[in-house]
C-alpha cells in the first residue's frame, strides 16, 4: 500500500512543473484553434526559444509562411529577440493554429507594454478573425447548397 502512495506522489510531482519565472499570458483564437501563449522575458532569445506543444517552431510549423506569420507581432513591435515563447495550441488545422498563436502573442505583448498596442493594431495583429465554418442545415447538401430542383 505504501509503494502505491509513493508512485502516485511521484507522478503528481512529475506532471506539475514549477516555474518561478514571470511571464505574460494571453489566449488567441482562430476558427477552431485555441492557443494559450506565455511570454518569458529573456535577453537574447532565438527562434529555438519558441516552443509550441513541446516542439520547436520549425518542427511544429514546417511551412515558412506559418513561421513568419506567427513571429510577425514580435518582429513588427521590435521585440524579436527579447522573449522566450511557450505555446499550447489545440484544435483546427495548421493555418488556424498559426493565426491563433499570432493573436495570442500580440495580446501578451500588450500586457507586457501597453504602448505596443498602437503598432500591433495598425498592422492588424490585434483583431480576432471571427470567420468560422458555417454549419450544415437540414435538407441541404452543404451549408447553403440546395439539391438541384427538377420541375418534372
């Protein structure tokens, strides 16, 4: 019985990571994707300091356009090498996830420095893209596509 209690305690301590570092947290959403972003202040951060779901940026998003899209808020605000980025993203596809991460990073930067909001808003990083897939309605083939009408 005591061995089982020890195993449970070991699992509990392994699953909880203790970080005393201060971070700036924000949530970004796009389509069905939700990204939880944490920005840690770091003097000389590189692109390998961007971790998404436990993987480096180039491993998780191999497409270059997704990588640049995700890093644009940091680049445009001039905070490129000043933050270590940690992201947990769920749902949706790769493009939706990248754009959700971008919005989360922009919101976290505003929490860090409120003066960056004007720059980020001017570049369109602060707007939540609310477009989602429209649901299919009963009696239709797709969301709006009706079956072909036959007169006879």
